[in-house]
């Protein structure tokens, strides 16, 4: 059976439980930029950066007629350089807008070309401060054409299915992300049946007719919205609804030389309310088709319960931790975070090096040390004022290798 991780973010403020405003970025994925990335010389010139920042400014300033801003923007596969990942996460946190994007290939020290998708998910802490959880996942299945190109460039392709899929519960909404060719697997598509409000497909794919049939089938088989964002040169970026044929594609876009976006509101509450009913009450609906066999009512009710705000506590743990690991020859790093008992989040660290070896060591030390601090059994440099000693459990999310951890109260 295919495994997946469950990631919970910002459930103390489920403001996206009823609806979410989605923006589809209509941007080209140029072949010379993709090639430069896996050859180790990504194109990071000012002209490219200015075009991206102008688009981000337009997205952050956009308001609907009801004065509602965009909640989540989706970019195509391999459309954002790795070097701009930090900038994008900072922008997401500042404007409280989630970002889903495909990162350009990054070559590891083992000469593997890594195709990753990034999710930057902002949320508010219990003290009403903005934070952002950044998650990246390696593509599980490279397309035959992608494998052919990379291997003929002298690069290796990572083993299949190395990273687990992720079921993301974000601010009351439930969704999963597929990276292009992953959508071609019927087993992978069916993994989240009944568990998600929408799925996202980031693509850079010329075979639009093939994927058109896939996303339309997925919308009805899984009975959820499907958000497909493709290279603007190939087109067919769209939102597919589990509705009648004439209402199935409420948003669709292709082409254009300028970087732009289209936006649409997804009615998540209406979808869940429809799904919890039996066929007798579903058959006359004008908004959605009846649910297919295999949709479990318990899964639908679990998504509905995400809109219930958990009890809050004014007490929290605040700390600043500064470490160095001389044994491994690593430079100092620091982490600062506020953690409330019922808030899931991550620990971000800053260092002069970004090596995988460093990240593994840092993640391990943070988990061990902060767990001891939370239990009042350890100490660290900096601010260590604990308002109480709750009983906490750390749970590592496998196996995304990002040092992301969840905090739960027992």
C-alpha cells in the first residue's frame, strides 16, 4: 500500500474552511532555463527576477469585488530557481498567501538531478503573528522523456517513490500535490479519495490532450476540485470541478507573452455538504455530480471537523537556541520559535552552509534539545523562559528530509 504523510498547518485558525481563492500563474517555462539549471548554472538575471516580482506584486495587490484577496497561487513545474526559494517563502509569509511551485532541477553531490515541488504555507500563530511552513518533496516518478534527457546529459535519476506523498491540512482546507507525471498513475491518484477538497497538479507538459483526460477523470473519480497549472506555451491551465460537463471547467487559460494570472473561488463548504448526503439528496444538485462509489462518509466528516476551532491556550513556549557542532566541523546556527500546545509548525534555522549533512545534524539536535526544553529537563543559550512544563511529543514527518516536525499535546 502506498504510504503518505499528514501535515497539519494553522488549524487553530481555519479561515479557509469554507472557501479558498485560487490564482493560476500563467508563466512560460523556457527550455534554456531548465537546461541551465541541471547543468549547474541557473539563469538568475535581473530581467527574469523583475518579471517574477512584478507578477507577485500584482497577486498580492489583487482584490475581488468582495474585497477578498488571493489565498493560494500555483506555478508550473520547474518554473522557479532554487536560489529564489527563500525569497518566495518570505513573500508568502509577508502577504499571507500560500505558494505551490515546481523548483528547477538541482544536482546533488551524488550527481542526481532532483526535481522538487515546494509548498510555502503561511499561517497565524495563537499570538496572531504570521509564520510560514516551507515543505519540498522530490518527484516520485520522472517521465520517460525527462529520464532520457537527464541520462544523456550524464546525470542520474533518483530512485522512484523516494519521498512519500503528503496530505496537507492547511487552515481548514485539505489538499494534495502531484508533480506532473505522477498524475499518470491511477493508484497514486486514488490515494486521497474522499480525503481532499482539491488536488494540485504542477506541470510542464506538451501532451495536453492526454493530461486533459486524466484531470477530468480525477475530478469525478475523487470527487474534488483539480487545479492544473501548465507551462503557458502549452496551455490548458485550469480548474476542474466535479460537476456536469457544461460546468466542469469554470477557469481555463493558455498562451500570452506576459506573465499573468487568473483567479477563482472554490466553494469547499458546498462540496463537503454535498458529499455527506446520500444519493437521494445528491441527484438533483445543480452544483456537483453525485459521489462515486468508495467515498467514505467518515473521511468527509473528518474534513468538516477541520472547521472547528480547537481550544486555545494563552501559554506558550518561547526560546532562542544557538548551537555549534564542532565534532562535525559545522558553523553555529540559531532557531527562534514560539510554540503553542495545539499548534503544529516547523523550526527554521539559518546558517552559512546549506549542505544536506548539516541539515540532518541540525534537525536531530533541534528535535532532541527542544524536546528537553519543553519538558523542563535541559537548557540552552539565549532565552529559555518557560511558562509551564507541558507533556509534549515530537513527531517527525517521514521522509521529506527537511527537518519538519509537528508538536502535539498528549
